[in-house]
């Protein structure tokens, strides 16, 4: 994959700014990182799992709220799912809505028919909350999309999930901003940039072409012991 130095050199060439001290390296680096951040958003919003990370932590008895920092989730961008491991069973924890925040505070059923706690989670600000308040120390795994990480050093490389020709998105984006600062024409660069966007949008969808997504049974993986058979 290309390094930050490679992308900066390509951006200077596109903007006819090789050897031009009007643009500092630090300034062009900012432009490139802005473009890579936009590309990160574009790929994430295709919902094709280009960026997926996970982390695990244990619940604390009588504690319902877990700040991102306390569980190491400070780089969360999009939450994809929460799993709970109880004994030998791993189940998906469903999300609860704000209107359901007081569930399990009365005489409602807290346990499933298999004896497992019917946990639900909610993302509130910078914390992950559970109802009912955990009375166990079961392991929870959080699946999520991390935030974009900027390239800082010249040797830092573009994320391996990005196809090499998709890097042009950030290169053209940087070159356009350089031309704008010079108050020179950006028409040709903007035209090519639009073509790159369309190409990426078309190529990024259906990443797993062999097994396209279908309708999902909402009960699959939620109830312990529940299996789906074809």
C-alpha cells in the first residue's frame, strides 16, 4: 500500500506543485487525511464490513453502564453487534430502545426459558448500557467499526482494506484543495474525482459476491441453543 509520502508526492504532481513552497508538507498531509477520512465514511456506509474490529470484556455485577474508555472502546465509530458468552453458549444481545429503558424494573420476566438472563444493550453517548442490571460477570464481545486513523509519519501506509486505485480519492481531493488555495481552476480535477467516487461506490458494494446477504431471522443467535437449518 502507498505511504503518506507517496500520496503527498502524487498530490503535488496533480496540482502542478512539485517544489512549490506555497504548500507545506504538513498542509498537504491534512488534505490527504481529510480525503482518506471521507473515503472511510464512504466505505463504511456501504455496510460491506470493510472495517470490523472486536473487543471483549467482562460484565461487573450490579453495574449497568460501561464507559467506552473503561472497556477500551475509545475508537468506536459504528457499533455492529454485541455478543454474550454464558457458560458454553454465545448469544447475540439485542438492542433496546429508549422507550424500553425501564423494562425489567417491575415484575417482568428477566430470564429466558433456558435460564439465561434476557440482557439488552443500548448505546448512550460514550457508554454501553445493559438492562436488566447485570448480576453476572459473563463475557461480552463488542463488534464495531473503528474510527478513521490518520496517517502521521511519512512511512505510515494506507489501510490494507482500501484497494490501491481507491487511494486516488484522497490524492485528487488534496490536489483540488491545493488548487483552490491558489485560486486556480479545479474543473478537470473535480471531474476526475467524481468519476473515482462513482467507481468506488460501484466496486465497493457486494463485497462477498459469492454469498450475497438475504433476509435475516431476527431470532437466530438471540436465544441460547437456537439454530437455523436450511
